[in-house]
């Protein structure tokens, strides 16, 4: 699926900035594209405006929360006790103090990954609400749950990695937790002619079109880049006007 964005504001801003700076179009467009990639990445989940470690922690926390929502991790001894109690017709497992550990609706499953994927929405998050099967938790060994969680949290940054190829091509870099996923999730094509330059950026991560609000975020990044160019052009023109004696 291809999503096309409104670049009219950006094209106008590029022309204004080029007139103000007298730079060649190749330089102006390439610099703008480089800055846009950083802006687009900064609003690609789990980031919400900044490319920092907090975004990574936010993504990891979401994954951990999802997994805790659908799994109960037990020690080998408790899991054995749980299975024995179920075989005896006792549906729940409680601590000596009476705290509920495993509910009567909870079940054992052959595959942790299978249960996780069965409970996920199209965009990857675990379902919630009345239509969710997460009201039923899967009872697994605590170590298996921990190992699975550690594998899954390493996927944080995968969606943002769709901008890695563009960042590399244009001479900028995204965070290490995004770079670890490589450049296969996107494309960047730069076409130079005598008439000018054309840059095509693509985020091709498989689930990119299913991420709620991402289209709006990328459009914001385009408009924000246009605004930055317009402000820079205005500042340059005012400075030039003052230099030749105009009051601005």
C-alpha cells in the first residue's frame, strides 16, 4: 500500500529558501530531506517527538506491559503444583496468604509466541476490552516468559528503522537501537538532473500502513520542515534588508 503526502507547503518553502540563500537546488533539497528524515523518525512510534533513550524505554515498557497482560509466569515447582491441582479439579492457584496467582479461566499453551500473536491487533499491540482473549492468561514457566520478553523487546525501533536507508543515503544517523535493524526496511532514491533534484524516501516496514496516526505524523514532519525553511528564509531576508538600510 502506498500513501502519498501533501508536499505543496514544502515545495513552496524550498523555493523561498533557495531565493533567500542563493544556494543551488541540489544542496537545498538534500539538506531539507536530511532534516525531514530526522523529524519523521522523531514522531515514528515509539518516539513522540524526540529521538532519545526515553523513546526506546517507552517502547520496551509497552511490550513488557502487553506480555504481562496475557501471561502468568510460574516457577517450575508452582507450575507443577498448578497442573496437579487442575488435574484434581481445583481451578485456581493461590499463595498461602490467599493471593490469587492463577485464575480459573487461565490456561496452559504450547507456544508462547503463538499465544502472543493470537492476542495482538493488526498494528501489533495486545487487544483489550470485551473482544479480547486477554481476559484469559497463559500459564508458562517464568524463565520462558522472561526469555521471550527479552527477544521481543529487541524489536523496539523496527518501525523507525524504515527511515535508516534514507538517513544513510542523505548523510545522517538515527539512534543505535534503530540502526541495529539495518536498512532493509526502507529505500531512498536521489535523482539529479540539470533541471534539479528529486529525492524519494520510502518506509517499507511490513506493518507501517497499519500504525494508527502515522500518516498524520509524517505529514506533520513535512509541514514542520517547511516551516523551518520559511523561518530561516525570513531571518536571512530581514538580515539582508537591515544591512542595506531598511528597517524591518
